[in-house]
């Protein structure tokens, strides 16, 4: 697990050792195994308390591990573009990123900038060969970004699978798919010459 606060990086290796790194050297941290297990949780709150009690917008994307330096540099450029700070908490071993975009909800426009910043981070994850989510799922927040990872054909096919199990659209309505269809719409087929394709397949 890695956490980055400004120019400091917090490392833990398989919950057996813990270090702080400031781009010049490693500083060993004496801590029990249990405190290391809780280190990730503690680090998030430490970030919030130490940086002016700001709110944060937590993202979740996954990238190839080899792309981690590139993505961190690009995120630093994005932070300058949006005039916002980002604290990075991530699982270095599996490439799962949890950038915490810090914003002041009392300042007009900062929440909107934070959301746009987060969307750019997720597009970057896809650009370098990763995916939109590693743990948190798509839901509503990432729904409109699905097109950056999947074609319309892909998305329609995924929705057909959902329709097979949820024909009435009762499960998580309005989530995951950026363009909603009724299941009947996705069931349309092309008939050529008055002949039904694959007539032996049961149809419902």
C-alpha cells in the first residue's frame, strides 16, 4: 500500500514493514502489525485533518503497475490545471488508485472542478491501459465515462445480459449504462427476406 501527501510517500510492504520517503531517502517507521493494517484508514483522515479540514472527492481507477510514475506525473499536471490539490492513496501491488481530490465546498465552483478533475483521472487510467474502477464499481458517478472504455456495441451487449436477469429494470435503475434502453429495444433483430435468423432458438 502507498499513500502520498504532498512530497511525502508512505509505504507499507505486506504489512511487515513501514517507511516514509521524501524523494531523498527512506525513513523507517516503528509500528506494530495492527497499526500497519490500519495505516491506510488512518492516512486518509490524517490527510484531511492536516490540510485545512478540506472535503475530498475519492476516486477509484486501476492502471498497469508500470504506468504508475507516468500517471502520478500527469495527475500533478492536472492538479495545476484545476488549481486543486490531490492526495494519492493506492495499492501499488495491484495498480488500484484512490486519488483524494481536495476541495473547499464553500468556494463556488470547486466541487465542479473536483468532479471534472476526477473524470480526467479516470480517462487517463483507460488511456494507459487500465480501467474505470478497481473496487468501487461504476454506479452513477462513472456512468457517463463508460463510453471512454467501451464501444456502443459493447455497452448494448452488456445491457442485454442485464435484461436477461432483470427484464423489468428493478436492479440499480439508472446506473452503469450512460444511455438507457428498454429491454424490448435491445431485443430487436434484423429480418432479411422474411426469414427469422436462427429459428430454432427459443424466443421470449
